[in-house]
């Protein structure tokens, strides 16, 4: 599991300019697709949008597979917060309205 988290963090760091303070990746995950909103904060409080990509999607897909092996642990939203010190926090959430919308559009 640590390898997955390190892979996500490494990908995010590569997208940021030197001197960042915090990177936040918010994800809506749909098993075969995902929507990312990634922002990076710098010491002068400027915020920059960062790009996502296939590698990041694959890391979250792997994370989803591992964390949902137990059917009670389902999620379709995640928020990954990475600090310059290397500390991170990740929160998982189940959004029923989002799940219903995806099902309706499928």
C-alpha cells in the first residue's frame, strides 16, 4: 500500500514547480475513469492547477482495487493532501448522488 501512496506522491511532485508547500488531489473515481482536480500551493499563497494523467489514474485504480477488496470499503471520491515535508493524508468518501448519476448515464 505504501508503494501506491509513494507513487501518487511522486507523480504529483513531478507536476509541481520547485518550492511548493502543499498539493491537493481531489478525485472522483468511477473504476474505468476518473476526474481529477489537482492544485498546488506555493509559499506566496499562489495556487496552480496541475495536470493529471494516465499514470496517476492507474495509481488510483490500483488503490481502488486494494482498498475495496472488502465490499464494505467502497468509495468514489478521494482527497489526497501532500505536504512539502512528505507527510500526506488521504480521505475516502462514498457519494451516493454521484454513484446514481454515473449509473443513470451508463
